[in-house]
């Protein structure tokens, strides 16, 4: 219970903005199919996909609503810079995907950088509780990407 005493309920706009930034390419993809759009194929990892969805909701709720009392004001720390780099790698992977590339590097670029961005953000914000659903989400997201599109 000592861990929970370090947290308070509140609203972290930066957590929400990161989630929205990661979701923008997904919203575009929902409306505008890419050429060679393999991501629209039926998934063979339904259990992992469901677990990922649950963890994604928990991750966003915790990142946005659970605030560590000991965190610093947000600033350009090395971890936050790494979050931006992850987002750039993720957006670059989406551009490559829309150019018709669907190789392992692109699929992993659509999978690993956004998860890593959330993890680095949680560590920077001292939100250790968020690390749990982020880690499970990352594992499930990797299983989805590797099993459905690489193997």
C-alpha cells in the first residue's frame, strides 16, 4: 500500500496527448485504406488481441488519471526526447506502410515504437503502476504483429 500513497487521482493532459498522437495514424487508416493493406486481415491471435485491448484501456486510464506526487513538472528530459523519437519512428513506419511496404521492419515499426513511447513516458512521469498494463499490452501487440504478419 505504500506505493499507492505516492499517487493521487487527477488529469494528466500529456498522457492524453501522447495517446492521441499515437492514435492519429490509426484514425487515418480506419478511414483511408493503404495499398497492400495486410493489417485489415482477420487476426489469428484473438485472445492476445482482447488482452491488448483491455490493457490499452487500463494503460490510458492510468497514464491520464493516476499521478505520482513525486514527479517533476514535464520538461525535455532524455526520456521525453526518446518518446518523440519513438513517435517519429512510428509515423515513419506508417508512411512506409502507405507506400505499400509490409515487411518485418515496417510491421515492427508499427508495433514497438508506440509501446516504447508509452513505457518511456510512464517512466519519466514516475508512473510505475502504468508500466504493468503497458508491458502486457506490448507483449500482446508484439505477438499480434509477429504471428499475424511476420511468421
